[in-house]
C-alpha cells in the first residue's frame, strides 16, 4: 500500500525546512488530502477529516517553528473547529468550541492541525477503534492512541498527539514502529484532554525521528538541563519491571539489540534491581486508575445507560479508600526512590515497550511494561529497535528522570543516530 | 440590604423538600429572578445570568435529589448552555458547548443551574472580580470563588460550586459566613474546570448548612465510611499550621469558640504538633503551583499579549526542576504522615480558615491557612464560628482524613447542631 508516500511525509524537521524554503502549507494540505485518499481507507487513522477546513487552516498559519508541519490530534483532545467525539456515542458530533491547551500551543507554533484521529472509547478501554496497523492490516496499531500512532506510521502526518494513562502512547509507538514520547507528567498541560486519571493522564507525542521531539520540547517549553554530547560513559540500568515473564522472544531481541547498541557506543549497561518497595506497583497503578476513573466517569455512566461495561464496572466496583491511600503511598514512595536512583546510580533506564509485536484482532495489547512508568510520572521514549522476520516492528523504552525530558530526547537522538543504527521509521517499507 | 429574602433562600434540604411538596421549580426560578434584581446589583455575584434561559431550564429538570435546588456555578467551570469566561478578556462570550463533569452530575441530580458566578481571572490571581461581600459592601467576599460564596451568603442560591487551588473555597466561606467544603482531591472530578495546578485544583462546595453537604456527598458518590453518632470522645488536634503569627484576634476568638464548643460536647482537644517534615510546606505549595501553573498557562500567555502580569511571571520565572522534585517529595511525605496521624492519634484537625475578617478593598485575602491542606488533598469544611462587633463573620476549618469526607460532614453537622450553636448562616441578618 505504499512506496508512493509523498516526499513531505518525512520528519517534522524536514517538513518545517521545506516550508521555510518555500514549499507552501497549501501544498502540504493538498499532499495530505491526496495521501489520506490513498492510504487511510485501509488504515482508518482519522476519526474526523475535512479537506476544505484543512485548506482554510493552511491559509492562516502563524509563523512559528512548526509552520506547516502536519499533526494529527487524538479525538479525546478538544478542538475549537472540529468535533471531539472520544469514540463515544454520547459525544458524536460534539463541538466544544475551545482547544485543549496543547492544541492551542501547537496552533500558535504554526502547526497544521490535520484532523482528529481515532482512540479507544474515552482513551480508556482496550477495545480498538477499528484502525489497522500500517504494517499489517490484521493487527492492532495499539491503543488507546491508535490513530495517532497509525497516522505517523503510515506517513499521513509528521507528528501526532496522543495521551497515556497506562501505556496508550508508548505501546502503539512500539506496535507501529515510530518514535513515541510520554513526557514527564504535566510537562505539557493536560487541560482539555478527556479525564481518566489525574495522577497518570499524560499528553503523548509521536514523531518519525527522535530529533523532532527537540522541536516539540521548544514549543512546549520543557525544562533546560545538561545534555550529553555522547553515549560514552552513560550509565544505563536495564529492567523488565515486575513482570519479566511477560516479554516474548521478539521483545527480548529488541532489548538485546538496544543493549548491544548502547555498549558499542561506550555506555555502561547494568541490571537495575528495583527495591522491594516496587513490589505491587502494578496493583497500585490499577487501584489509582480504578479510583480516579470512578470519579472521572461518574457523569458519563449516569447519563449513558448503554455505556460500555468497562465504565459501569469502574464506578460500581471502586476499590476502598484504604486501598487508595495505600496505593498513593506506594507510588509516592517509589517516585522518590526513582529520583534518587537517577541522582546516584544511573542516567537512563531501558525497559520493554510491549510484550511483543502488535497482536492480531481488536484488542489493543497489554500495557504491563508501561503502567509503572506512567504512575511514576517519568519521561519515556519508544525507539523502534527490531524487526521480526515478518517485518513487524518492536520498540524499547528509554526512561529518564522527571523533568529531564530534554536529556532523554538527546540520548534518544544519539542512540538513533549511532553507527549501528536501530530501525528508523522513515526507512520502513510498509 | 435584605430582610426580604424569599423563603426559598434557605438550605438545599429545605428547597428540595419544598419542591417535593409541590413548590414548582418554575416558581423557584421566578423567586431567584426577583431576588437577583433586588440584591445582585450591589453584591454582583453573577457573571452571567439569563432569566429566560433559567425559566427554560426550570421546566426541564429531571427527577433527582436536588430537583429544583438552585446552584451557582463558578465561571471557570464549563457549561454547555452558558458562556464560560474565566474573568479573562480572551474568553469573553466563549461558549464551550460541553459541561464540566461536576455540572453534568448536578444537572442529572435535578439541580437548577442558576447561572455563572464571578471568579478572579482563571481562578488564579488575588485580584477580586468586583463582587462585594454581602455583609459589608466595602469588603471582598474572598476569592477566587468570589461569586460562589457571595451568592450563597446573599441568599441568592442554596448551593454553589467553586474551586480551590490555594484557599479559593474555604477563605471566601469564612469571609462570607457560609459553610464551605473542599472535598478530598479528586473526590469530585475536576474535568472541565480551568486548570491551574493538577496537584491542588479541587472542586469546592458552598451551602447554608452542613447537612446540605450530605446531599452533595450522595450526588457525587463520596466513599462510605464509619460515621460518629456524637462528638463525645472525638480526638481533635488544634494547629495554626506553620504560620501561627498570621492569625489575628478575630481568628483566635473563632478558634477559641470552636474549641469551647467541642469540649462542651465531650471532645478531647489537644495541640497538634506537626513533625519537622512540615517545615517549608508552604514553600512546597508555592513551588508546585508555580511549576504547574507555568504549564497550565503557557498557551494563555502566548496568545494574550496584555495578559495580567501574574501569568507572564508564572511562565517566565518557573522554579527549577530540582526545586519541583524536592517540593513533590515533601508534599508526598507529608501526605503519608497526615494519613498516619488520622490512623493513630486524631479524628479531626481544627485550624483557622483565614487570618481574620474579610479585608477592605479589591484584594481577596491571604490563603496562608488553607494552602497546606489543599496540597495535602485532605477534606476541609469551613463553619462560621464567630461574629465580630461589626457583625462580620469569621470561620474555622475542620479537616479530616483523605476520602473520609462523609465522616467530616457528619462531624461538621454535629458541631453545627450542638447546643452551643455556632453562627448559623440562615440566621444571619445582612
């Protein structure tokens, strides 16, 4: 289904440079319209797309670092000029009239908002929205940010915005073979994103290169911090979290590839032993989501008699207050411990992004390798690091200290640009 | 300016009972329209009020525990049928087309949404919106929930919804002599409330009796917990927090009155010594607000060149990442310590709600006695407990354990209904 990706479907840097050199946003809009016609019938990444509205937006872009760069917006983020349906019957055609804070910021930077892309219902269930994986249409692109990952993987947009509460940004990035970033919690305002868990909801980013996250770090004003010039001497802790048995051979191959890469570049790779405080942290994540979700969806459950059972269960089977207090205490404690590890022992953590390749069917996969890091609120970047014999991508997660997002981006870029280059999205043949 | 409050301007319980007995919501709407005409010219609690829309809403209320009960909504909460302006020039006339989650829940319970009430800009600055204190028009009603507290104090509505990030619900309740409640963080979803600080933003409640919070606890599905039948034997810890010198004689008189009341009812009152971990907790609150506010208002600052300097400073003078990590660590630690105090030592904390009576002028007062508890995410109820020689109200704060909101409400009700009765809103002559 490809080989005819238009040339603009490269990275955000390439697209911004093309616009600066005179390639007009209007032409980028026409490229996108044509490309959606060719590709999106099968991928089905878009939940809402209007060619005339896109043309009008392209004529009215402010100057800025993202001028003309196409970006797909997950359909749980409010947009003032497009419906926001959350893949929920109640919100079909809902026109909120205001932008989510991150969408507002992207528009101000000149980004060309491409349209709304698919999500599992309220970015919460594990039932996919019907979007297919660009690498294999029988497979899920992952979720809940299904359309965001698929749009970037299919070369429809240079960038996409998603969200993550469990593993909703990183897992789809792994399944779709693109760069995905879950920044530090609240480094990007989550205002105007459908609420599930105030503790875990995080705005996520997708790109076709690690370098593109530098552009987004500027746009969103991430903290300045010291940046390494090389991977030489970098201390990397490797962990399979609390569920090593969940990783299959493909995931282990991706991890081994990443380790070999890091070692070849002079990094010191060690096994990271998580202290006993981390035992049960996935349960804590589950309890916090169930508690916060019960608050978040109370009004939806009451107003929507036929709502997906997932939500009625959240509200009716809420864990006890004592369980909540205990879960918050554990997660608070582990957050302090991770901070200390980054101060004393390591520069980077390496962990799987998913249990294996994208599964076949409507399920969006297992967030077991993502949930802990979401709860810990640390920044995570998925880098595509392996291709199976069937050409399916598998990524790994690199994790940094809270607010050291720019350092993590730099490291990801150094890894992606190292001589023994990992799988690079823009070289994918899909 | 009053004595002619219509009879319906009592408590939510009384109003719900009147409706159940046949007093129609249409009549309640007409009462409110007349009352606003009489009173709100001076109080200026309402930012948006439309009589015809109110009449239409009154004709279409679902059955529910709040059927026909009037409630004012702070103008930082989205409403699908009214503008949400946040007291910001950028949002003048903005029609979001969707409800904040709490507004949706209130509508489903049959509440009659009265209109939008004033706020300081984005519920963030300490510059009042021009609303006056119903007890003395020269004075502030407090802020940022200025209109919410004033509407209930002036007998315009039985209930009001506000928000609290520093002291924005409890302080106005004290200044206006009404019952105010900041529930446990996230016990009520804050979706659709303007974001300032994800860690501290909390939906707040106003009522004319402690009993009315029971109604709201049912509507918002607060956790069930053990409820005391009496104040006898209750262990109460008294603290002036980390800034005892900030309390003036009126506040001390209110605190002494509350202590006498509790002791008369058989409670054991002790001085609560905060562990050294609490030193600097107000700084931690300040840092977390400054950090989270810098994310939250980035898009507003970029889009609004003439925005109030408060916001540009938030974004340009953001504390360092190291300061943030340290502030989160301290607040996480203190949250665990407070949980333990409630497990082992005390049932209730008593602390001031404000430094004294409502100040004269446009400033909304000092949140120094509220900020720590907001950061700790514990439930707080203000009870009016003192009247100065000038008839100005002063309240005190009762504080419970996270998620034990119903226990705190019960205790507040027992205190309010104790023989040596505190100042009761509905008996105020203003």
